[in-house]
C-alpha cells in the first residue's frame, strides 16, 4: 500500500506541474506573438473562455489510520469549480469539494481545495491533475470516545471528464452537463485517504468575444 501511495503521489505531482506550467508557458507564447492577430483567432466552440460549475459525486474512500487499514467509507460530495482555458487545449482553475463519508457508526467528512490544470484530449474529453490542501476527519458515534480523529495536508488529484452541451444555442460557450471520474490522494496526517469521486456537474462556459473568433467574412 505504501509503495502504491508513493507512486501515485509522484504521478500526481508530475502531471500537475506539467499541465499548469505548460498552460502558462503557451499563454505567454501567444502573448508574444500578438503582432500576428490572425494567429490568435480561434474557431467558435462550446468549450471556450471561463468555466464555472457545481456538481454532486459519489465518494468511495479507503482510509488508513496510523498504519491500520480502516476499509472503505462511502458517501456523497459537493464540488465547485472555476477556471479558464488559457490556450485551445490547456486550462487552469480551482476546485473546492466537501463530502460526507460513513462506514457503520464511523462518520465524517473529506474536504479539499485544489489548483488544477486540464488538457483537452479529443473534442470535449479532458484530463485534469492538480495539488492543494485537504483533510479528512471521522468520529465513531456509538463509541464511548466520540472525539474526532483526523488527518490533513497535501491533497492530490487526477481525473477525466467530458462536457455535453444539450442546450447548444450559442456560437461560443453555453451550459454543459459534465460527468467526471477523479482519483484523490491525502498522503499526510494520522489518517491517510485514497478516494474515488464519480459524478456530474452543471457547467457554464463564458465563450469568447467575437473579436477573438475566426469568423466568416459575411
């Protein structure tokens, strides 16, 4: 388990740095080429501009408390996302999530705030990775000692999502339904967690102004 956690942490950190620095670097390159305005124009698409989203996910989290495997805790989580596509494919944003988890009489919560980078792979399919801070805490409601047991520290993310635009009535931007599956790792503290979040979000994309789009002359 420890070897797997260390490997996962390395993958998360590497993916997050590559996505975030890649997005910032390509944005700088575009700014340096601002003299060629035509090269900066983009074809109209739904996934353009800023995004803002709210979602609900099912959570399955394996907890390890001070070296003891506590098994899987299940529950629900609520997510809030915001960010921007800084190039045609790469984006950067923030993710906040708060979830309830339970196993028998053991109940608690998992929370996290993550800076995430995303990369569009094909059409509206993207992968995202990031790092931030988070925590998990639980309490046995039927035990004599009901005090909280907790762990917190680094919070790592790796996942994938797809944006569906069922109400497409705009040239650029619009509302989307976005199913997603994400893997989270909390490697620090008295309680360590490895969690899967599977759910869907309602996303709003701002789109781009017309002077940034490659439009027909007419």
